[in-house]
């Protein structure tokens, strides 16, 4: 009986030690992941300013080579929140149409 208690107490000690080590390893891996994530995000933000978009580097270059310079758009959506407002209006119109025809869209009609 005494040996069983000793074995059980040793097993508990081993479990506690393994539990402590696994927590330490998990915490270390999480911290390492967080640091790598921060470094990666920071480096990508710093180098993002150096890269130009496809429009600037490719499309504008070939357009200039073929004598077609860029023109101002008819409706310039780069000013303020105009593009956001246009999406809002489109959503309102689409939502109204879907709501108005809801029964027609969802109702199962028997073909006559």
C-alpha cells in the first residue's frame, strides 16, 4: 500500500512538472509568434511605400508609350467619401428592390 502511494505521488509530481513545462513552452511559442508577427507587419508596412501599383508601373507606362495619356475621370470618386456614398446608394436601391419583390423571390409557386 505504501509503495502505491509513493508511485502515485511520483506520478503526480511528474504530471505537475510536465504541466508546468508545457505551459512554459506554450507561452514561449505564443510570445515568439507575436514578436514575429509584429516584425513581419512592421517590415511590410515600411516597404509598402516603396512599391507602386500595377496601374502606375505597367498600365500607365504602356499607355504613355502608345500616346494615350491618362485623363481625369468623368466622376472622380477619389474625393472624400464619394465612393462610399455611391456604394451606400447602390445598397439602398438593391435592398429596396429585394424587399419589394421579397414574396416573388422566396415564394414557391406551382406552375400552371
